C-alpha cells in the first residue's frame, strides 16, 4: 500500500478533519455526499459510502470536512487537540487519519 502524506497537525477541540478539495475530487468524494468512516488500531479510514455497509456514515460539509463520530472518539481515546497525520491511499480510494500516540509523551 502506497500512502501519500498530506499533513500533520492537531485535531481541533471538536474532532473535525478537513480534506483537500483537489484530493476529494480525485477520490470522487463531493460536498454533501456521505462517506463511510471505519477504524482499526490508531487509524481512521474515510471512503465513499457504500449503501450495503453498516459503517458509520457522515456527510462531507461545504468546507470539505467530516466530524469524527463520537463512538470512534471514545473507542480510540481521542482527546481535544490530539495530534494526527492525514494520508491519501490512492490504491484503495480513501483518506487515512493516523493518530499519534500521546501516552508517555511527558
């Protein structure tokens, strides 16, 4: 799997991720469309919604952002201003949010 890193920064107080317009267009993800949001370990996957799945679904806002579902925030222990990196996975047509480990960073 080849990933292209887009950015590294901190999530805002309320966990929202902004996706670049150009890359959304490449993946066929448009404003107002639904996306599937899944997770595994410390990674969150965002991809075009499939109507047959029962994954968490969110709409892409006018600012090309999505809110991370509360269930995922709880499960992954995401706190306000949690550091993350955003990647694009062109092979699988999705964005990947990789959460950085904040334990033991004192």
